[in-house]
C-alpha cells in the first residue's frame, strides 16, 4: 500500500513538472512567486468567527499570543480584540518565553499600531493598571535606590504613551536623564522613547550629542531613528539637528557614523557620509 502511494505521488509530481515545462518553462515561471514586489494576499486576513471561538476557550496567555500574532500579520479585528480584552488579562499573564519573543517582534514592527498593542500587553503582563494612581506610584518610587528604577522609568513612558499624564511623565523622565547611575539614565532614555511625543525629540538629541556614555549615545540614536514610539513624521523633525551634528568636528568617529545612519533611516536617502551632501539635500527638500 505504501509503495503504491509513492508510485502515485511520483506520477503526479512528474506530470506537474512536464505540464510546467510544456511551454518552455513559462508556466513554471508563473507558478513561482517572486520575493520582490508588492505584498500578495494569501488569505482574507480577517479574524473568523470560528477562530474567535477558539480564542475564547484559551487561557489568557494563549489568547494574547494568538491575537498578537494576528496583529503582527495585520489581521482585521485582532488589535480591537486586544484592546477589548487587555484589562481582563492584567495580572493574569504568566512569564512565557514564547510570549516574550512575540512581544519583542511586535515592538520592532514597522507599524506603530502593532507597537502600541505590545505596550498594552506589557502593562497587563506586569500587572500595571492604566490609571493615574499607577503613574503617581511609579513616580514616587522611582527615587528609591533599588534595581527596579529602570522598570519604573520605562513603564512611566508606556503609561504616558497610552494617554496617562504624558506631560507629568515627561517631566519625571527629564529629571533622570542625567542621573549619575548609567542604569537610571538608560531607563529614562528608554522611557522617553516609549513616551514618543514631539517633546521627547530634543532631549534625545541632546543625549545623543553630549552624553558621556558610548552605549547611551547609541541608545538615543536608535530611538530617534527607528526604535520606540515616535512616528516617522516626528522622527523627521530631528533631521535639521542631525545634519548640524554631521558638521560638528568635535564628534568622535563612531558617533558621527551613527548620525549618518540615523539620517539615512529617517529620510530614506542613500547619501554618503558627507556633511555638504546632506546640507545640500536638506536645503533643496526642507
């Protein structure tokens, strides 16, 4: 019986190959999908009623993972389901390596809405309620000299991004961007990136240009160019200052390299590491 199946599969396979090459290989070319070009739909990309029934029967971790995976793949209805369910998940999610991988993937999505869904899930995973009391508690406890200061500053940025006291969050983060402890400065920089408002651009630029820490300058550069919650339109507001940085002879070579990398990522212009080229381009396009 097994041998008969193998023979039948071989007949079908060779028949398909012969059919494909019958017109000189043109039909095969049409069957093979190129990896370049516009996206080609594979399905309707909509959460079906059947799938929602499956999700409803899952524990919280399973619901989060399925809906976040669908959100990453732009399934219609998936972000809305996360928004509806996230409060019910708060404090009920368990530490899970698969969930960590999914949230990290989602946070670096090119779609800001996917990143926002990740922020909501992180708050639920950490058991943080989205209210003013949570903001006040984090601000109060950030002054405590313990190992959780990075956590508090980062989550203040998340809460501010989700509409909770964004101005108060900004002012708190700015208090810590020059803290003597590099870990605290790192938390404040991460919080600024997660907050992602226009007012975070100037302090990130200042850190990128002036901070004594090589690692923190790099972190600020990445948050201006690609990471965090700034929209592409807001990132473009950093371009004039970055072009000014490129003309600063006092910058070390590594920081200067990051300046050009950030400019290329933000503007999508493949110009050389040359201040005049960037200045001329900006003068012609600003």
